[in-house]
């Protein structure tokens, strides 16, 4: 998965470069320029998901990797390449066919989450983080299918359809896994810190689903859910900063610190957007949200956070975590 994430990162950087500078260089084959939302989404399949699967593998080495997750890891990279290729084409049957393998990857992960939920083993916060993450990924994949086919589920139009796929890949899949990683450090702290962290984690896990429901139910629930998610992720960032001095090697502290700082800025902007959405007089428009909030959340909070937490897990720490479960 580390090699897959690295290769995916190189491909993503190439796509960004071609999309930004291809038209300037009059590259005819690069005429289909991708926007900010498309570029940020592609970071999910190419980099975020393989890093997330690597992180959970390091955290839970006590149990044999399930057949479902092994299959998902095997299919992840070629499926992610096909997702990137789908954006070379207009929405329709071909673009949908190219992203279908990615939906299969998400479904395999989702089925694993369902098996964990139905298993008779005791459930705790760590289990909830993994289960929520695994449930959210196939939802994001389904919205990608809708976006590439040109569907308008529940009368939502683009870019909301693709933004929903982004939402469930980043806030849905990645954030709970980083919460799970932080729990490994926070559980060694004081009782008050552990209880506060449980509340924050609950908001991180429930927030993506409640916010999605708010878009259907109405503006009151949407603004309330957005503010809950904002407060929860800001709280998670503060716990990142509390835990960062315990991370090794030292360079991982830099990435986790950048992650925490990024989410503080990104979520403040999200709060401003949510408050403006209630009277339908947005202070920040959707394009600005994608450019500033989306970039800070995807590259800063999610990417840096996953890199920092994943590579801060030496074997000794993992064994200790296994004994606590």
C-alpha cells in the first residue's frame, strides 16, 4: 500500500500539472482540463485510500487480514487508475464503466465493515472508528458512479454529486481512521482527556452522515450538522497537537502538526459557510469553499495526517495497542 500511495501520488501530481499547464502549452490531448473538485477527488482513490488501508493494517496487526480487505488492496491501484482515466471522458456509460471497479473496491471494504459490526466480539471506540470508515467508503463510491453517469439523485446537481463523493472519501473514510490512530495515544492519558476524546470522536464519526442528511431534510439540520462536524474536527485537531510529542520518528510530528493546523483553518471557513447557508445568503460561495476549504482539508488535514499517523506506528507501539484491545 505504501508503494501504491507513492505511485498514486506521482500520478496525481502529473494530472494536476497537465490540468493546470496543459492548456497553456497547447497540449491538445490535455484539452479536458479538470477543475479543483475533480483534482481533489482524485487524491482520494490514488493516495488517501491506500494510505488509509496501510494505516489500519498497522493498527490492527493482531488479526489476520480478511479476504475482503486483501482483495480490496489488490484491486485498489488499477481501479484508481481507471477512476483517473474516467475523467478524460464526458459523463456517460464509458465513464461509468471505468469507475465501476472502484465501486467494487469500496463494496469489499464496506462488507468487511458489516462483518466487523455483526461479529460477536466486544465493540469499543476503536471498532466504531473502523466500522464507520469502512461503511462510508462505498457510499462515496456510489456517489462517484452517479456523478460519472450524469445522474441527479434526490434532484442534486453537479458539483454537489461529486462533492458528496469527495465528502465520504475524506471526512467519511479518512477522518475516522485518523481518529482511531489518535485513540491509541489518547487512551494512555488522563480520564478526562479520554472522555472528552470519546465525545469528539462521536462527532467525527456521526458528522458526515448527519451532514448528508441535512442536505435532504432542510437547512436547519444542515447548519447544525455542519457546526457539529466543524467542532468535532477542530477538537480532533487539538487532540492531534496533544499527542504529537509522543510520535516517533520526529519527522512524523511535522506532518501531524500540519494536519492539525490545516483543519483549524479549513473548519473555521466551513463554519462561516454553514452559517451563511441557513439564510441562503452564503458568505463563502461553493467555488471558494472547494478552492480554500477543500484544498486545506484534502492536502493538509487528510494527506499530511495520514502520512504522519501511518509512519508513526513502529512495531512496538502496535504490539502494545494489540494487548490493550
